[in-house]
């Protein structure tokens, strides 16, 4: 299966386009919340003597599990009634099956397609080998890029449609850290075209900018 995306465009009827919805996830009080305070770039750099494909496989599988878990926290709010399409900002993602049929589905349907497809890939021994001496397929790099595109869509939808619920559950620090870690990973290994992630560039800039040092409380012993 594959995906397609399109941007909604207003008709040239002389009317002003509707005002852009406020992006609450860009509020400074929210973007400063993380669950770690060190440079996440240190976590994604390929270690010495580690095979590149092994490193990509390990990280891709981890991100799949973490993003799947993050989505599960808001899944009860993401329904066919609340999310009629898989949207993020002005972009709608369409699903395309093996026969090339383009389908506009609800967000929960799309996410289910994503998670099912990725689960099938990461558990396929011929694609993500776990046994010593077994080679990765020649198409491994392109498959990892495909998975990353899928997972990015899910993160973008959570931010766009379910950030308020995420904040209400006090989980915005978790998704901020997860998103930042994921972005520095795909940038480090050029796993996504910048055009595909541009819809979230404002958030990326806010989260990937180092936080100012926090004041420390010094206790004087007597």
C-alpha cells in the first residue's frame, strides 16, 4: 500500500479564505515542555562499528512502537465522526492500495492501515532480519523511508487534531520529545524529503532550538 497527499485549495470565488486555525502546539508554554534536557542528536548518530542497516532497523522499529503507543493515548478521541479525513494543517493524506486505487479514509482507518502495514514489515524476517548473518534486502533503505513517511503522518495528525487532549493528559512533553527525536533521526540519515515535512516546519524549528539553561537552586550548607 502507498499514500498520496493533497492540499486543500479554496475556489476562486472572491471570498477570503477562512482564518487559519490557531496552532496550540506552538505556544511557548507547551514547546518548552520535554521529558529530557540533553541534545537528542547524540542519540541518533551512527555508533562506530555498527552496521548502518542494523542501526536504521533498530531505530525504525523503536519509533514505530513509540508512535503507536503515543497514538493509543488519544485513539478514543480519534473517531470516524471527529476525524473524517487524515489531515494535518492544510494537507489531507489519501491511502492507495496495491492496485493504485486512491481512497480518502477517516483518520482512524488511515492510522490502522499505517500500523498494520508497518507491523507487517518490521516483523518480516526477510526485511528486518534478526538472525546473525542474514543480509538486509537491497530495497531496505526505500522501505525505511516509506515507514518514516507513514509515521510522520501519524505524528502530524496528533499535533493538528488531538493536541488539546494530549495536553489535558499531561503527555505533551512526551510527544514533544518523541517528535524531536524522530525529526533529528530522519534528518541525520536523509530519510524524508524536506518538502514532505514542511507542513510542520514551524514546530520543528520551535522544538529543535535548544532550550535556554534552567536556573539551578543552590543550597548552602550550614
